[in-house]
C-alpha cells in the first residue's frame, strides 16, 4: 500500500463468504450506500448469495487482505458478473474498499488483478452504475478510460474497455502495480 503496509490480493473462494459479509458490515454507511445504493446495515440474503456465488468463469471475484496485521483482515473485494442483458464478453463490475484503506492504491491493484483475470476469461468490457455524487469513483474509472454511457436520476452508467484499462494500469508509475502485473506475465 502507499503507506508501506503489506497487501495480499487473491481470487475469492466459497469459503470466503463470511469475510464478504463481515466486510459489508464494516463499510461506513456512506461507502455501503455508494456500493449498494442502499442504506442497509447488513446485506440481505439475496445480495450475499449473489456476491458469494462465484465460479471463476461467469462470476469472477478478487479480494484484498491487510497482510501487515497478524489477523490478515479482509479490506476490499471486486467482482465481475456475466449477466443476461449484456453480451457474453461483457460483465457487471463492482468494487468496495473499507474506509480506513481508501487512497492506498488498493483499488487500482485489485482492478488490475480482476481485469487481467477477466481478459483471460474472454471478457472485453465491464459496465457499472455509480452514484453521480461519488466523484472519486467516477474519477478513478475515467482515469482507466471509462466511457460515460448515460447519467440520469443521480446515477452514472459507465462502460470500461478492459484491455485499455489494463494498458493504462501497466503504464502507471505506481510501483505496486508493477508487482501485480509480474504475477500475470
């Protein structure tokens, strides 16, 4: 991480379901609202089922833990889902990072892993909805070359070309990203 703490990024597995649930609860109300567009404190069972039903093909999921602490607490997760209303080469994308870990370079590192994995599974694009008030999130996605498809009712619909985003990340001058991409060579 930017502050020197160690970070471990890895694909999520079904045994990680309790960690995802705990992570959702640990998000601040604002971050949970930005991620889920909802004020719930604890994710409903239908949301948990969707988030924990990853198969490594139609639902890719990566997570991050703070490996500088003995407890290796989960601090972030990102997902890509194939969905019926999108072409098979496109997916729905989502990411969340615990508030205490914002601005540490975790989002870019996690996105680099997930997008690289997705490209190997024949994904070409991802789409996502972002609350228009989430200016930091929109700025991050724009920095990866995202296209704004639409904006209405306080929600911005975004499309990201994965190959372009990975190229942007690979040419970044941020050292942690160099280490991430060495794992995908």
